């Protein structure tokens, strides 16, 4: 077999390409992110992470809870945050949010579709009103906001959409059929949007948080049997901490992930591998 020698010009070109990689690729200096429901909980963590990386933030929320705390956290990073009180399930809410964010910051680079809710009921006690409420915010609002921001991203030929999926994007769960259906829908929508948005240099991805120690999961952790069941499936051996989600958001929002699209990134301590 003849030995192959790579042409000198190809060697030089590859070396130049390798040298072009910088840690700045992970930075978000002077970028602008919309983070829905970023005033409390995990959404607030995403806001702080993006601000730490250099972004200014626009936060549409249903209530004003946590505004002052979130503002203080963002401003401590030397970045700016503005809030809008809005019901994202209402007609034209998505278009209004995008318009107001542009008016405030003159640009949008990142959309994090974080706002969501869950309703728990045994199957035979499920109510149509619960189904509609969950689907409207967890899936319909994600679609409408994505569609509202995509023309902006297409025009500037860049942009990042990050959706929030779930372990219940993979499993059926119990007592939460509406939430499970909505999160399966988020995974599918992420892939569908990514398939076409790539033509505009827009990447659409999602993270799927695992079992994170928050106030929402406190009742489950307090249930000795259920807590043990969950821990036995987490390869890392512990419930996730909020800070362990923050790096994934920054990565998917940054230029370092420009060749990643249509991906659902589990941040689950290895829950899915067991």
C-alpha cells in the first residue's frame, strides 16, 4: 500500500485552523438574551449564567416575584437586565416580547424558552383545563416565541434558540400526562426548527435537566422510598445542583456550539444511562 503524505499546504491550513480556536468562543460579551420565566428557580440560574458570560438579558415573566433579586444578581456581573410582565399564552404576546426586547436592547442573539408549569393528577382525575394550561405555556408559547424571533435571526444570519426539555422528554412518567406530552413536544419541535433554521446560521437545541435539588423537588426528596429510587438511577450518585445546569446554557448560547443543532443535551448526572 502506497504511503500517503499530506500536502504541505493542507498541513499549514489545518495548523492555522487549530490555532484560531480561542476560549473567547465561549463568551457572550455584548450579546442579548431573552430568557422567559427567568425571575425565579432554574430560569434565574440561566439568567445569571448568561450574564456572567457577558450577555444583557430581557426577562418576560408572568409575575414580578424575584425581579429585584434577579436584577441585583445580573448587575453584580456588570450586565443589564430588563423585565416585562406578560402572559405568554395570550395572542400576540410573543410578537410583543420580541418587539419590546429589540426596542430595549436594539438586538437579540439568544432565546431561552424556559417558562413552564406542571400539573399533577392521577390519570382518572386529570382535567382538560390542566392539559390546556400546561400545553399552552410549555409547548405553544415555545413555538410562538421561536417563530417570532426567527425572522430577526434570519435577517442577521445568526442566533441561538435553547429550549428546556426534561427527563420526561424520554419517559412517560406518572401523574403528569400533560407535562410529559409537552416535553416530548419540545424535543420534537427543537429538532424540526433546527432542520430548517440551519439555513440562516441559526442553531436550535435544548437541555434536558435531570433531577435537580430545588424547592419544586423537595417533596420528592423528602419521600424516602422515591428519593432512594431516583438516587439509585443517577450514576453521579447525587441530585443535581442548580449550578450544574449553568454551563450547558452558556455553551449552547455561545459560538463554541455553532456546529451543534437539533440536539437534546441531558444534564442528568447519568440518569439516562441506567
